[in-house]
C-alpha cells in the first residue's frame, strides 16, 4: 500500500479526510462523503477494512486526541494521519497532477482546461 | 441492531476485537441518519463483503506463515542430514591416515547443531500456529 503504487479510492479519501484533523470512523465517513460531494459512500465494512490495512501499513494510527470530548462518546476511537501517510498522500496528489497535465497536453477539452 | 452484532461475529476474532465496538458505534450513527430497509440491505451486503475480504486475508496470512515454518523446518533438517553425512564421510576417509580433521568436523558439527535447533524452533512455532488456528476456528 505504501509501496508507491496508486492508492485505492477509499484509502485516498480516508487520507484526505484525516489530513485536516483527527476523526473517528463515522467522522471519516461524513468527511469522505462531503469531500466527494456524495459520490463516494462507504459503509463500516469498507471503512474499517481500509483502516486496518492503513494502520498496518503505518499510514494512519489511533489518536489520543479527541476533537471535542464533550460532544463525543469517550469510547470512540479517533485516527490520525502519520508522517508516512502525509508523504503517501502528497505523492498520490502529485501523481494526479501529472496525469492531469498529460491529459491537458493531449486534449485540453477533455481535461476541462 | 442485534442482527448487526451477530453479523460482526463472522469476522476473524482479532479483527472483531479490534474494530467490533467501533463498527457497532458507526452502524448506530448511520442508522439514526438513514433509517429504512434500503439502508439495512446495503449495510448487510457491504459488511458481508468485508467479512469475506477479511476472512480471505486471514486464511492467506496463516497459510503463508505455516508454509514459512514448514519450509524452515525441512531446510534445516536437510542441512543437518547433509552435515551428518559429510562428517561421517570425512571420518571414514580420514580413518587410519592420522590426518587431523578437527578443522573440518568442528564447523560442520556446529552447523548440524544449529540446524537441529532451527528445525525444533520451526516445529514448535508451526505447532503453536496450528493450535491457535484450531482455537480461533472453535471460537468462531
């Protein structure tokens, strides 16, 4: 996963959701939905499967910090992006930029330039 | 809600222990937001797909680990057997010649002992792995 290959949409969106702040599972889901304008909807099966693989790969980790403890159940587990996760996200976004640049150079209309 | 808890029991135990509670919490949050049979069906299918994925990963991992221990065991035993055969051959060839074979036999003997230790450790690890798998299977 962190080997430099393209990330799956779920992993990319989770990294994006955690890049701004630590979030719990449901918070990640809501943020992914908002970031993708409702186009990416993941259920608990996909979300926690991705979280397991991402924690095993060192892209994210459990966080002690509660964003707003007064509003949350104390048992909720928050996740944070790691330095490796940030590097991986930056590399993936750079890859996207390069793909868009190639698409623009080939056909400005299809790239939405 | 009860059906979802039961569904989660189909996950491999380590996964369930790690994420089960969070998944139930997330399910409760989602249900509050999206009531209805469509949501229930979606969650069921989505979670079931997750169970199949995690089970497949689990089986793949344990099979790989079992194969590693088995390979180490057989390689170590083969090396040990070759060393013993070599030592015996050297001793037979040197018999009666008065030649000092300590320099050859001593490292070979050390390698034989290390091979036996590696084989024993791999066998013990393989046994532990098998017992753990049996326990997990029984625990469902």
